[in-house]
């Protein structure tokens, strides 16, 4: 018998809730910090239900809880807690334990001023890559840089710091070890390198004729700094130049847009919030949730429905 079929009091049993927590967290396979956040969110939610005497929560109860949270905590916390609740009830529905009463319930409005960069569509990325002339080592380099940044969600500094020896064989294929934000070494974080991207990188290295593992993965081709590491300014100029060449000239499109594009395309193509957090190496899942918030807003067809009703 599922929870849906049991008495309403069943959902309020602490032992059963703890079992649900364990099963839900195991299902997520999330990082310890995320597990801690979700545990806290769900514990507080069920404490609220018990305090209010709610034995069988409905959608209105979740909305009331969100409004209650907004009066006593910051928006980022509310957003994180609501994501946890949405994922929990999505899971209970999938498992046949309880209906998904939290579907599409919004969290709190987040300040996204730090994320004013446009993301590209898959078609736009394809057009940028196809417009890069690969007849020269420099062209092959630029193609490999764009391809690597957009599939791995790399920051420009991570591209600059990458050396040839950082390209290694991992348990699931070729990986690139990177010195991520806040790390002192390259032994902690890596990204998977898809075969088309690896092929592009190795074609560039073959054309360059550089075999020293300590050498930069992507080197300067200018007369003044031939063979030396590129700078972040150089990476930005390379990416921006190829965006413009493909017809995408906007102040909101920068090298960092490739990172936003990686996160957005992963979510659009079935990636979970936790997978996207791991891909982008966000220490706080609230940062990753901004991508999800933007996608949810883009999918909102309210304006079109209103226009259809009027015109």
C-alpha cells in the first residue's frame, strides 16, 4: 500500500519521514552541502506542517509555507528550500508515495544582476564553430577553445591555466584537470572531454607540434609571445571575435556566455540541477538555481496566452 492510500496521519509519522529523507537523498546522490540544505529544508517544512496541524499537505499548504518563509528568511534560502520541496514531491510522485503537489511552485525572486550574460542556443554555438576557419594552427586552436569552454563550462582563467599534461585518461574517458575557483592545485577538479572536443584539441596540438607536457594547452601565436600562455584578455578577445564573425554581436555576449550556455543547455537537455552544479563547479546550489529560474521564466507563455485572448 502506498502513502497515497494510507491514512492521512501517515505522512506525519517521524520515523516514516526519516525513511523518506534517506531514500530521497540516496536518489539525489548529491554533494554533502546539498544534502545538508535539503535535509534542513524538509525538516523545517514538516515541522511547519506539524505546528499547523496539517496531516495531509496540499498545494495551498506549500504556498502558505513559502509565504511564511519570506517573512523570516532571505530570498536565496527560500529559493533553496522550495527547490528541495519541489524535488521531494516530484520524487514521491515518481515512487507512487504521494502526489506531486509542488509542481511549478516558484521560490523567491533572486537578484540576478551578477548574471547579466546571454546564453546561446545550440544552433548558435554550432554556427560560431562552423564559421571558424581551421586551415591554420591558430584556427584549430580557436575552434578547440570555444568547443572546450562551451561543453565544459570553463572560465577563461581555467583555460589559461590548463597545460598539455592536464589532459589525461579518466575512468570514463578523457578528462581535463583544471584549477578551479578557490583551489590551489589541479588534482581536485576535472571535466569530461567529449570525443569531438578531444579530437579538435589533438588536431590543434598536432598542428602546433608541441609535445612538452608542461607547456600550455593553448598557446599564443603572436610574434611577441609565441608559444606562451594566453591571457584571460586574449581568451575573451578570441571568443568575442568569433561570435562577431558568426553574426552575434552583443555587449551581453562574452567568453563567459559560453559558461552560461553550458549550464543552460545541460538543463534544457535533461541534466539535473545537481549535475549542472557539478558541471559548473558551483560551491552553492543557489547560484545554479538562477539558471533554472531563467529557464522557467522563458518557458512561461503567459504573455502569448493573454495576447491570443485579446487579438
